[in-house]
C-alpha cells in the first residue's frame, strides 16, 4: 500500500498522464472498486473518477472568459512591433503610445511578450556585472560628453541601393557626433574628409554653441584614439586643450582597448542606420537634401525619441534637460544646426585665430558690472 502511494505521487510530479494510467491499472486490480482503490493510493474518489472518465492529461485551468483581456489586434501589434524593433517592454510601451497612439501599460506588454516566449536580446558584460560609465546621480547637463565619428559607407550595414546612391550622388562620407551623458542630447555634423583639423572644428562648434546658450560649467569631452582626434598623442592632446581651455573645455581619450567607455555614443550609430540612412538613403538627391534629412533626424532624436538609458526613464533629451537644468540654460540649445564641416572650417579657424590674441580673449573672461567675476560665459 505504501509503495503504491509513493509511486502515484512520484509519477504525478513527472507526468499526470502516467499517474492516471497507474490509477486505472490499480482500479482494474480492485475489480473497479473505487473506494478500495482510493484507500490503497491515499487519494480521493473524485481523483479516481476523473482518471476513469476524463482525459489522461490535465485540463487547462485558464478561465474560459477574461473580462480585461487585451484585444487580439493589440496583441498582434505588440508582437509585430517587438519583432521589428527588438525593444524591451518599457520602451515598446512608450513606442506604441508615441508612434501608434495606443496606450498600454509596460506590465501588460511584458506579460504578453512572456506568454509568447519572446525576449529582447540583452548584451551583458563577461562577469554579468553592471558597468556605470558616470555617476549619473550628481552629473550635470553637458558636464561629460562623448564624441565619435561614423563611416557612412558601410557595406555591411546599408542595403546595396542605399550604398550605391550615396556613392553616386557624392553625399558626405563621415558623420561626427557628440552626445551629452546626462541628457543624451545629440550634436551632429558631416564631412567628406576625416582629419584632426575637422575634429577640432567640430569640437569648437559644439562648445561655442553651448556657451552661446548659457552653459557655464566646465565641459569634458571623451574621445577614442582615432586619427580624427589626436591618435592618443599627448602632445596633440595638449595642443587641442590649449585652445579648448579658452572656452573652459577639455578633451581626453580613453585607454587603448577600453571601447566600452564610449558605450553611449557607440550605441547610437546603429539607430542612424535604422532610422535615417536605410529608410531615406536611396531617395536623397544631393548633399543639401542630405543635411536637411539629417537635421530632421537629429531633431527627432532630441525632441521626440524616448531614451531608456541610465537615469532617463523614457524621457526625450529635451524633456530630461527641462527636468534637470538649473534654469540658466537656454532650451534653444536643442536646435543645433547640422552642418557640413568643409563649409564652415575657414570661418571657424579665422574666428579662433582672432580669439586667441591675448588682447581680445582676456576681456571675454572678465565679469561685467552686474555679474560676479566667476560668470565667464554670458
């Protein structure tokens, strides 16, 4: 008797169908007597009756009607958008609201994805630890930024028709980006060449734009060891910082092999392909139209596209800036003009040469009669 009890419960854990077959065999041993079989197996008579008259497998316990069930068309939309974008449940919920006008909670999106066994791809560190690039809790807007370039003609990332159109229409070949670590706000320019002169001009353009809009604290810009900056040379870095220091700014490079320190800006390059170059690259006729579309993409990034990075909480860069800025920064800073660097390089170089004359630059660092001396940039 005790052996039968143990066997039944062991089989029940492994397979309900096997357990019910065992019950039916025992029932046959007791000539169909349900009470004797129940006592022998230490189970209820109803359990034996269900095994005798019902299916071997367990019946579904799901309710037959669900009052608050998500409509099938919304479920299909969630699954289709997940397959297309690969977003996690929070970003997908926000995307459905902004792009489709459908309001559905992140937890509902999560449950639907879980039920269909769909998981977003996650990139983890080797030891599974979370790496924070900055102390975001105390970081101020435009205090820490990352700068990088992207080679637009990438045959591995672009469809063949887009690739050929960029070559045929003689469109810019290089994209220059600076991203603020606190707000994820983006500043973009393009060029046909890649060198440190254009790199310096791009840095100066962004820094002067920030100073024009009343960003007063020191600006630090992190770059990789590419030739468009200073190739890791301490001498070239010192030369750059001598000029950038006039604007209370500094550029510094990452250690060799530490590409993860550029994670914020590196992750943005994929979105350039998916949201700008791939859908529009084969329709652009000349570099003027190219810059116009690039401006629209930058505006969408800064004003409309939600970001779910560290401390962002699904806000756009502009919304994040409005939340954390000190009241002094002019919010028009978000409207940085997308430029072709070759068209502005001589203007910027002439301006810098003029500013670096001591009798011109010194008055710019003095406070006015109505401002304390520490207010260097008005």
